[in-house]
């Protein structure tokens, strides 16, 4: 029986998009054929207890390193090689290619016959800087396949690789659980609880950081309210930008039309998507291209819920939207473009319904987890 060692710094209960990607993929592989080697979430008794509870619930073994940041150090590489031999693994999947893929040659010497490394948004940043670009090239040479999220990340990363390694790249984006995210996800109850039952709702579900564009939505609200006076912006999520966003809403004079939920448990997210009439996240690229959206799975989750989406043009975000069919792509950071597209959707229920239905169908056709997990199984 061929087994796979999954080596990752990003794994629950640590929150985040890459963590959810890895966990969802792992759950769809044969649990008897995988072993997880991951970092510890956070130090202290509370973190240890949360991690232990999570690991005990998994159908596969999870081996935790003592460090909270798994890096390709000699010690970590020896541990990974030991786990490979101990569990009889013949393949390795690096949950994030950079930097853990640097361990590939050592794990091949330890007996791995197949090495796959997944790239996300940050590897596109690595490809722009001379030193990290060389490391990325080494990772491409040491592995059998680098996977990529979409065309934007592929084109950036391929430029740092040898022609032979670039030719071996395969698309493997995160998926959507269409049974969890669906039009009847409980949005009406959320709207009723928040007192929004009869108001047009623009919802944004994401971590509160500058790249995501919640500030752009707040700046767009005066223009939106001029056209749709009872509209409300529902900002779902937590993050370091929360205080600045609340202050911006006050300064812009739209605080009464902006609701912040704060962090929401994962199991309640589908209902919060469903509370919206339109999903909007006009993300933008920052720091000279180093802070960029890798894909934007939130657009696909919104589509699965039956909402039209308004997406920014940062990085791979447009790969998650069929522009003009499932929603619109706008210039990241443009409050005017964001407002105009949102107003168009709020004023046209038939257009919202048509785009929402097309988005739902697209998710079912292309973005289901089971389809993507089968692609991973073939790569391994």
C-alpha cells in the first residue's frame, strides 16, 4: 500500500485559507494512506489542548513538531525522513512549496519516489526577489510537480523555474464544499438577528487586512447609498485592520450603514454569506506585488451560495470569477467602480439571480472538493 507523508506548517486548528485547503484535501484522501507532519499551533496549555482535541478527531495520524513554524532545518528534515521510513511512505506532499520544498532532495534520498509541492500566493512573491527566486528554482528542480492556483500564480512562478520544471506544473486550486455552501444556508436567520430583514445587503466575508479591500467598500458606501438609500454593508470577519475600518466608517459618515460581525465560527460562515444580496471584496495588490491575492476562494464560496460577486483584480482573484457571468471584476482599490457594479446588481434582481445561478453551476462543474482531491491522488 502506497502511503503519503504530508509535510505542512499550515494545518488546523491554526486558522487560515491554506490550512483549510490542506485539511479539506486530507479528509478526501484514504485516511489509512496518509500521515500528517505539521507544526504546533501555538505555545501554552490552551494551544496544546486545542491542538490535541483537533488531532484526536482526525481519521489519520497527525504528528506535531515542537516548533510553531515548520522550516526546512536539518532537524526538521531528519524528522520528516524518519517519519517517511517509519510509516512506509513512498510519496510526499508539501502543503506549501516555499520553503518546505527545499527538503525534497533529502526525502528522495530517504526513499520518497514521488514529491509534490503546492504553491499559493506567497510563492509568486518569492519569484520576484533574486535570493528567494533561486530557492524557488531549487524547489522546482527537487520535486516532481509544483501545483499552482490559477494562471496568475502559474505565470509568475514559472518564470523563476527551469523550463523543464515549469512544464511539469499542474493546476490544483482549493475547492468548495457545495453541500455546505448553498443558497439555503440560513441567511434569513442571520439577517433577522441583525435587523436587516428588509434591507439590501452587500456582504464581505474575509480577514480584515488592507489587501482585501474592506476600506474600498466603506469609501464606496456614500455612492451606493445615494442610489440605494437603505443598503447596508455587512463586514464579516476579524483581523488587525478592524479598528481602522471602524474609524473610516465614522469619518466617511456611513457608520450607520456598516455592520461589523467580528470573527465568526467556521460553521456559521455559510449563513453569513447567505445573508447578502451581493458579495463584494475589491482586493488590491500591495507592496510592489509582494502582497497579492493568490485566488480568492471566498468568491467561489459566495457563488456556491448563489450570490453574484464583485472582485478586485489583484493577482489570481479574477480566476475565481467569470466576468460578466458570475459577477464583475473591478480595479482593486477603486471605490467608484466597486460602487457602480454593486448598485447595478442591487437594482436588478433578475441579474442577481442569473449570475448567482451561473456561479452555483460553475462551482458544481469545476470547483468541487471531490474533483480536486482526485487530481491530487493522481499526482501522488
